[in-house]
C-alpha cells in the first residue's frame, strides 16, 4: 500500500502522539482511533488497516507494517514492545523521524538555490563556448594575434566537459554495479566495514550505530534483562541487517568469556566512549540508565553535527560556482585586452 499523504515528518508526529496517548493511559486501539478522528480522510485507510491487524492479535511489526516505517524504527518498536517500553520508544522514534525530516528539508533548502545557479552557469558556459569564443578565435586569426594562454585553457576545459561528464557517468554506473555485487555477496558487517572507510560517513555511522545500540539495549537492561538475554531479544526482533549480526557476534563473544567493552572495541562500528560507558555502568550497576543517557547525548551531538554541516554546504557551493563564473569572464575579458593592445 502506498503511504498516500504520509511523509516521514507526519509519520514521526503520529508515532509521538500515539506514544503520548499511551503514556496517558489510553489503550493502543483507542489511541489510534482518537488520532484517526483528528486526521484528514486520505490518511484513514492505513489506520483502519492497522486497527484490523491489531484486532487479529498480530505483533507490533505487523501492526505498523502498513505504515512503511524505516527498518531501524520498526526494529526499535519491536524490541521495546517485548519489554514494556513501547510507549517511550514510540515517542523517541517519532521525535527522531521528525528531526530527520527537518534535516532533509534544511538540506534541500541549502542546495536548491546553488543547484539552480549551477544549472544557469552551465548554460552560460555553453553559450560562451558555442557562440562567443569562436568569434574571438576567428577575429584573432584574421588579425594574426595569438590567443591568450588562459583563454585557450578555458576553451580546452569547456570543450572537454562532455567527455568528463561521460567518464563520470561510466564511473557512476560501475560503482553502482560494484555496490550491488558487494551487497549480494557480502554480509552486513562487511558492508558496514567498507562504509566506515569513507571519511565523510565514518563519524556519522559511528554516532548512529552507537545511538541505536545504546537506546534499545539500554531500555532492555533497564527493564531487568541480563546482558545475554537482552542481546537475544535484539536478535529475535531485528528482521535482518547489521544490528542482527552484531547481536549474534556479541552473544558469541560473551559465551567465550569476553567482556562487553572488549567486544565493542574489537570492531570499529561504535564509538570508543560507548565501551567506557558500558564499563562504568557495569561497575556501578546502572548500565541501562547510563546507556540511555549516552544515547540521548549522542542524539544531541548528531543533531549539532548535521546542522553544522548543512551550514557549510551552501557557502562551499557558492564559492565553487562563483569561482567558475569569474574564470569564465576572465577568459572572455583577456582576449578583449589583447585586441586593444594589437590595435
């Protein structure tokens, strides 16, 4: 079913409000019906389907399946429903989805105008190369004046743009095929290791992995589960992917006598601070509380880093476009000065 009318922001708002109503003591079916009455008609179909699935006694994963939520959100809801923390998980995931939608919106706004300028600049470059520069070349030939070196370089560059674009297109296609091949032939942990080698992605992945693990694993420990039991619950409720494989790896490591901090440090998937938080929490008997607090702190740092990155994107794009326009006009003005000297 297509999520007509439900973007990520509206989904996040719905999850948060549903969690809030559950926190006030409303049963989940009454909460959905109450929210349904406040929403436009075009959004009722999905909620009706959710109520039908809920009445059939299915799992949380199946109840929210018509919503087409991201896999990590569905996994988090499933994990926390098993230990009685569904209410808090709904509010946290709703807030996170709304924040991600806000980040995407700000990113679109940051690059929309620079991309328009880039498109306009490309057309100016085509006009210069096809109409203006040939006239200069013809005039220089008739006057037997040598074309300025910088203008020649710019003409060569503009003339090679179609070739460069073709090379980029071929490389993009090759990379896409390679990514598809790696995703089919390798496990999720290997894929994560490869992604961690990309400098721009590494810090972001460290924070998101640590946030997911801290919040969900911490909530289960806080509800009274032992380490191995909490990891087993995570494995059972995660459909597939990197976190499921990590839960299995951590369980095997604990059975082999290793400590959780050692296992977290053995792979570069999580922040080093996470292992220290686990060590500190185990020493003081408050591991669940410490992990949840750390997860909330990571969310704040992640939000700050994303906003900081978004603020840098637009000036960088403007600088690149402005430099290219300046070089084009410089390459156009130099022949004019050369002609004035020749005359």
